[in-house]
């Protein structure tokens, strides 16, 4: 199992990857905050830490997508 520091590295990598993907659209600091918020929501209830990174990345992508392409009514 990964240590907490290793998880920090993984989430930092996710934030960098998403910041690069949304460069010029969403500030990197906002992307990092979105990743950290998703982690803060998902990590406490996580019974399977091996899936946490994927779940956090998915949640962050959904939030970023909603941010840049708001639902039309």
C-alpha cells in the first residue's frame, strides 16, 4: 500500500496533468484546489485506497468539465 506521502505525490501528479489539459482555460491553482477538494471528500470514506486516485481524478474531471461547459437549460 502507498504511504500518505506517496498519495500526495500521486495527487500532485493528477493536478499537474489536469492543469496542463485545462491550461489557458482554468488557472492551475483552481485545478489543484478542485483535486484537493475531491480528495478531501472521498478519502475519509475510502475503504479501498488502491482506487482512491482514480476516483479523485474522475471527480475532478467531472467538476472541471462542468466548470468550463456549464449545463444548458
